[in-house]
């Protein structure tokens, strides 16, 4: 570890992995409730379990990004973090706010939670992914401002690199677009229009900049390829990301009351969106081919290459499957959306967190060459088990989505929603099996950090 202040990344990484374990457990609960609708009802109804599942996902990714940033920025800037103490304070504030919010979802009826948190003073609650009480959202803004101040001052006072500048741009964009979470118009169409400014422009915009910067940093470290070569790839990837991603917001505006020109804009931009992800595959494998060193931490490079491939499949291929307007007319709101969402989030953002944690955590624990070969072998097993599990979940949800379309939206006498769901239950059983497999893979991943080298 080159700079002592990098140690502040450690609690962020640990907490992100703990949140991931909770997120996956609630995913298993939801998978069970798809088959047995009254499972754990009324203690944890489906709507509450889903809210916890998605909110844990968002928060764990943010913790992962913050940990990655605190680790790599000192090395990129060639100086200590501006304020390690501020980083620790924001960790505890964010962690406490996150835990309190999740407990609020589980222990208090949502309407009562809105009343207790004075949501009527500035109404922001009740929207998917943005269910957090207004007071929690304000806390997120404060944490984000403190975080960007810390990182911004570090970058400004130190060396400027493409990686750190792209990363900081993504982080600033993340904070700016979150401000739309406070805008809740009375018109439902207008509400959805600006709601996507947060959700889409995070996931298919600024988060991709953060992901690209982290991926570039790890590849520099484990391949030894010239920084100038990696910088050229990174510039190209982020340019394609922003060009396609910003206009690509339009593929969420189909059939919700927006002007018809969005059918064209959304479809055309969405056809381009898989390209930056495909370029990430070329990027990762080209850097591997031209590497100048054989780094001892081989599993970190495996995660980096896997991130590129799975992000392309989830965000690129499965996204494109149902994003053209004529196709989306039939697929909108089906399990095809869930299939795309699961593989895209996992491939692009969960796997990039695994990548940076697998590279950085051994160093933070004093193992400069990475974990021992035995540990990396266990981690490699977890890599394949989790990827097979997520591909299985995606395949099952894709089949479920196609069945929904056939039963509900095609034919002279389409079935009702619940009638169609009853026919799909066997497929949900398959999805649950692969969900259990994915959790086993995560447990193996966590276990790998406790595996010790054999004594000679």
C-alpha cells in the first residue's frame, strides 16, 4: 500500500459485501414469494421485500464505488487523501442512515414511515428505487458533497490522470442527477420523465464512467500496459457511453404519454448503447494480450475480464433484446425487463466491485501480491458459480417474460396477469434454484479471504 490513507477504503468494501449478502438473501425471499405468495406474510410482504432488495442494491454499489475511489485516487494523484477523517465520518453517517432506512422499511408501514419522517414538508417518497424518506435523501446529498469535496481536493492538489478525471466526472454527475429525486411533479407523465433522469442517467450514464475508470485502474496495475494506451481506450469508451446513454434515456419514454419522436430517438440511441460495452470487452482482452507483467493476483484480472463480458451480455445484449419501440410494445413490464436488470446490474456494477475488492483488499490486509494461490483457487470457483447462477437466473426470467407475452399480450383471449403467473411458477422454481447457487458463490467469495497459504 503506497499511501496510508488508502486504508479508509477497507470499511467501505466490507460494508458493501455485507449489504450484497443481505441483498441476495432478500432476492431469495422474493423468489420464494413468486412461488408461494403468502410466504412470511404479513411480516415481510412482497412489496416491502422488493423495496429492501432494490435499495440494498443501490446502497451497496455506492459504498463499493466510494471504497474504490478512496483506494485508487491517492495512487492516481500521488498524494495522501485530503481528509481521511472526513472519509471515516461520512462512512459512519452513510452506514447509519442506510441501516436506519432499511429497518424503517421492515418495521414501520410505509405510509406511517412517510408521516414520521415529515414527508409532507417536501414530498419525495413513493417512487420505485427512490423510496427513501426525504430526510435520508438529504443525508445522501450531504454525504455525496463531503465525498466529492474530499476526492476533488485530493485530485486538484495532486497529479491529474485520465482515470481520476473520468472517475471524478462520473461522481459529480452521480450527485447532480440525484437532485432530481427531490422533484415530484403532480403530473404522472412529467414525474416519470424526470424520474428517469436519476435512474437511467445513473445506471446507463455516469455509473458507466465510474465503472470504466475502476476497470482501467485495475488493468494498469495487473497488466503493466502503458497508461497512454489505456487512456486512449478509456476516452473512446466514455465518449460512446455519453453519446448513446444520454439520448438513450428515450427508450424509457415509450407509451407513457410523451411525444412520438421519442420512439425514434430512443430506438436509434438504444441500438448504439451495446457498443461501449462491446468495446470494454475488446479493451480488457487487448490489455491482457499486451500485458508486460505477470501479476501474482491473477484472479483480479479474471474478474476484470469477466466484468467486461457480463456487462456486455446484461446491459448490451439483453438490453437490446427489448429496447426497440415496436418490440417494447409487447415486452414492456414483463420479466424480460427483470432479466435484463439482473444481469446488467450484476455484470456491470457488482462484478466491478468484486474486481477492485479482489485487487485492493489483499493489499489492505498486507498481502502485496494478492491472496495466496489456494485462496485464489477458491475465489475462482466462486467466480464461475456466481456467473453460472446469474446466467441461469437471466435465462429463467427471459423464458418467464416470453411466456407472459404469449399468455397475456398475444391472441384473441389473453389471460389475466395472475392466470399467466400461475402458468409460469415452474420457471420461477428454476430461477430460485439458480438464485441459491449464486448465494453459494458469494459465500465462497467471502470465505476465500480467510483461506491461508499452506505452511511449508
